[in-house]
C-alpha cells in the first residue's frame, strides 16, 4: 500500500473533510488512514476536550515499519525473498483556534523586523 500518497491528500484539511475524501478514495491505504484520523479526532475530543467540528489535520506523515521476510520457491531449488512491508502512520490534529494562535506567533518571529 502506498500510504504516503493518501496522507498527502488530506494534510491540512479539516477532519470531517478528510474523512469524506478518504471514504471515496480509490487507494487501498485510504481505509487505514481514515481509521487513524478518526482515532486521533476521538482522542482529541475525549482527552483534551476539543470540539470535533474545529479539528484540523495539522501534521500527518508515514514512516517505514517492520518488514516481514518470506521466501517464494522458484525453479531449480532457488528461493526468492518476498518483503511484506508495513508502515507507521502518524496523524496530529489541532483545533483551529490553537492553530491560528501558534501560526501568528511564528509569523511575527520569522519577519525579522
């Protein structure tokens, strides 16, 4: 599965919009990415008491996970290696109010004047 392609589509979108996009995305990785985003939104709502309507996918990335090595028997006694790759999907959601305050601070610091 090519999860990075799917994560690039939803980065920066609201949680509701991201889930709607992933529901109709043809990629196989859309379902696991949608589960991770829904879980992040539920954690933000339950643990941090944030309003789910104001949540935005602020950071999302995919890292390489463990690789299971399997062997495929081939002709004349050979064995070819098959790599079953996995990935780690990380999604960070923020409230729109928190995101605006943080970006305003960074803008003032980065202006240099």
